[in-house]
C-alpha cells in the first residue's frame, strides 16, 4: 500500500521520493561544500502516511541550518567547531520554495516561482493592501514592463535568516497570514512608490531603485520597507519633540507619541524645560511632581500603543545633566527603589555640555538647577544656550547661575554624578549620552534653530523646538458649534533613513549607489504621510534625510583590515569622506533639478563654513563648495548612521557601524535553535572578525571620531564592556569619546556574566 503525502492544497498523492531528491539537488546546486546526498541522509526523514509536504520541507530546512556549524574532533582528539555558511543559502532556497508554492496557491497560478505582477497589483489594491495611487500613477503597460523587469534569481542572494525575517515581518500577507507578495515584488512596490515624484522619468527610476534594493546594495528603514506602496505610507523611523513647561504641551506630546507609535515610529522627547520636583506652581511652593510622573505617562503610552503590532512603542527621553531631577532620572530603569517612580520601558538620555566634562576631568563640583526657577530668577532659559568654538555662551550663563546666591541649587562633585551615570549604564545599558556642544557646533542650520536632543537610536541631530497653543475658540459653522485650536508649530523632527550596504558596495561603486539613495530619501520626504502636522511642516522646511551605512565590519573583514589597527582609522577616514562627498554632491545636483531646501539661505552650507569646519580643501571639495553656494543642497541634513539591526540581517551583512557580536553562535528562540555566522565567514577573513566584547574600545572610539568629521548628524555608536572592566576604565571611555568629537553614545552593552567559549579559539 502506497504512503500518501498531503500536498499544500489539501490533495493526497502517493509518495515520490524522487521529488524530494530533486528538491534537495536544486537547493544545493552551485553551493560549495553542500552535498545533496549529505543533506538527504542527515535529514533522516521518516515518511509516514498523511505526512504533509510542508512538514518534509521543514525537516530539510532545519537540517540544512544545523549543518552550518558542526562539532568534530581534530587529529589530536580535541573538540573543534567548523562552519560552512553556504548551508544557510541552501536553507533559504528551501524556504523560498515554500513561499513560491504558497503564493501560487493563494494567488491562483499553477507554476513554480513568480506570478503575474499586474494581476497582483490589481488584487492587492482591491484588498487595500496596496494604495490605489500605483494604478493611477502607472499605466497597465508600465506595470507590465516593471513586472517583466523583476529578477527572480536575486532571491538567491538571501540567506535563511534574512529571508525568514523579510517573509515574516514585511511581505504583504492576507487576513489569515497567507502569503500574497514575494520578495522581489516587495522591492518593486517600494521602487514604484518612491519613483512617483520623478514624473515622466518614474519608470526609469523605478527600475534603478529596484536594482539597488533587490541586489541588496542598500538597506531601507523598517517603516519604508513595510509601508511603501500601501494606502497609509508613514515612511519615517523616528520623530523628535520638545516638551514645554506646561500641562498642554506635556499632553500634546503624549498625543503625538501615540499617533507616531500607532503608525510604526518611535519618538525622542526632550524634557529639559519641565520644572523639577518640589518646584513652585502658580506661586505655590513644593507643588511640582517633577519630570518623573510625566515620563511614566509616556512609558504607559509606549506600552499601550505599539508599533503596528510588531513591537511595543519606543521612546527615549532626554534630560540635561544640570536638571535637579537628575538622580531620580538616572534610576528610571533600575530595579531598586520605589517602583512608582520607575519607567522600565523608557530609554533615558543625558544632554551633556563641554563644561561638565571639563569639570569632571578636573574633579570639580557641579550644580543642579530647576529650569523653571532659573527662568524666573535669571530671565533666561539655560538650556537655550550652547558653547560655540570661539564663544562660551552656555558656560557664561551657567557661571552666572552659580554666582547668583538667590538661585537654589544642588552642588555635588561632577565625579559623583558620573558614578551614578556609569552605575546605571552597567546595570541597564542606559542613559544614552548626547554631547550638546559638539552637536550644535557642527549644526549646519544653527541660523534657524537649535538641537536639544536626539532620537531613540541617537543618530539624528536636527533643529527641534516645542509647539505652542495660541488660542482655543468656539466658532459657529453651519449652525453648529465647533472648537478650533490654533497652534504655533515648532520643529518636530522626522527621521528618514536608508543605508549603503558596505558588505556589497565597494568604495568605487559609491558614486553610482549614493545618488540613487539620496534621491529615494528625498522622495520619501515628498511622499511621506506623517501622522502629525508639525512633522510635515518641519520635513518641508529642512527636507532632512539620513544616509547611513550597514555592513561596516563586513567591509573591513572583506578588505582584510583589522579593527584594532591604524589601517582601520585611515580606511574609515577615506571611506566616509567618499560617502560624504558623493552624498553632498547628489543633494546639490537634486537642488539644481528641484530646488534647495527652504532654510538654505544663511546656513553653513551656503556660507561654506560647513566645508571649512571639516578641512575640505582639496580641488574637488572646493569645486563642490562653490557649486553648493550657487545651487544649494536639496536636503538641510544629509548623513546619519543608524543601527540597521533588522534590515542588515535581511541584506546578509553586519549591523550599522558595530563590530560583530560573535563569529558564529546558536540562537535559541521559541524553542528552536538557529546557527548564525558572520557574513561571508571563511578561513580568509576569520581573524578579521574580532568580536565586539574582545575589542579594545579605544579603537572603536577613535574610529567613531574619524567618521564623525564627515557626518553632518551623528552615529548610533555602542560601547561594549565586560564584567571585568573597572569603573575607572569606563570613565576613561566616556572621556575619550568626548575628546574625539563623538556626538552621541547609544548603549553600553555589558557582556553577560556567563561567558561562552571564545570562537576565535575554534577552527
């Protein structure tokens, strides 16, 4: 009696072992070291009556993944681990086959691979998964042409982890989570959407955008990856707001946070203007509860309003290091103390002036003030000043505050403050640090505002300010009463990101990929459906974007450059100067074509100070400086290096500017075990993949400083420490970061006390 196998459409058919052999041969074809017979034998499939083809495929996938890392014994009997990363591509092909088959069933076609693209577009528009603007902007003939342009073979570029992440989180699925859209179709939908502002040239640019996306030469921000081409396309990753010292502003920002989080964004919140604990309110002493209750309000919103159901809402809250509520703020995420004064889902950040770091180095005292009382007594807000290179505006005001005996303050050693910062960092990874003078000195748009804080991931540095309620009036419209509010819009920053995949793009190719990425980002500004009106106003005012990089360690390993070397610093300088040049040039060319951003006049782009400040004196830079002066730049802010955690996995490269966490390891998630390895890991680059917690962090800091010269905004920069690192050494890392011109520090990633074996000692 034949064993019957259940197919995906529910039909039963007799078992044909040859089909399994054919599939195994297909997924191993061309992959060095991947023997189909070996995969077939190791999977050891026990066929049984009623077994599904999906179950067979799952066994093959798990077997292929597990073969990435194998434990063997050498000639001396020592246990060693060997890797063959090609098995992850075999596993990806098996998963891709699953997606092909399910898409065919769900979409009603009967061949292996991709279906008819125009039919899919019409179907998804009808189901309201795609926006109808795709059908309005593109003719049937153009959609057909773009469908024919899709390159299914580019699916072979995915490794298993990247493909699974893309399939689970970003591909369009139906109400029952059934597969509708395939990877190349997602890339084409994004490309079509982002090409719409190109008018008569949109077909050409849709193809070019598709190429750079589908060849994995770039990574795009998560909201763009998920939402481009859909009816509500909120394409920004993060937003930044300032909270004013009044109840309306506090709740206004909370409402904005909920709107942003609902549509997949995170929020950076600056709270340095809010009065401290026991401050006065309307003449009543000791009436204020300080910043902590309001931070808890934002914490609850983060939990209640998640990011499109993918993860809970995210917010960083920045406070100045001279704010009287500093100590309680630093304990927000710790487990000791009164839990009613905690906010475990908020990420605290500190705004630090040069003066504090100078006093810390000199082991001097530091004073904490209530910003409301400073304003009342001194007639100005301390947080509204910063020190320029040749002008000590903040320092002057701060010293005036210290000299005024009528002004209440808490005076403590600067070292004691930093000890509390370091204690929190070791226990929780936070606070993030924001070196406010360094940031504002480098701000090319200081003529139009000030930078008070960064976003959640601490790579954005743009002008930001609070909105204000002007009036609330009752009007009669059509015989009915309406409440009308008039607001004065502040600068609410939007964070619009994509990244060059340095794991796949050489330095010589930057002149081809970077202009396309700048154009795509500028089109994000044009197309974006921001959930908050002030964000739209600010986006139009600055047209700010953030071109970054992923695959930095991948690039170094591919080029056989050791992280802890002077060669690394030299290459970082060369690489990021080239990225900066191509990015600024591309923005200038866009300005020629479409016009400069509205705040260009008076900026350091126009005056040339931007180029002088960074020492750009070569002939090509001087020519670009003159072109920028004449034509402007399209974008007021251009570069920012984001973490790129998820999207770098999809692109099969390393995250952001981070070193790898492990050369190879086994991840346990929901009861399954998935081996993972550094990108393109081989005997040739093995020793160039030094792991994050084993790296001398001073090299990371110096490299960050070298890169920062070429980046107009900031970098999502992490420090990696082990339990053996002493407090004095952590303090030294903070000091060196500041001295090297690093603008922000993201997490302090403390290695677990349970130490795994060093994979550098395995072959």
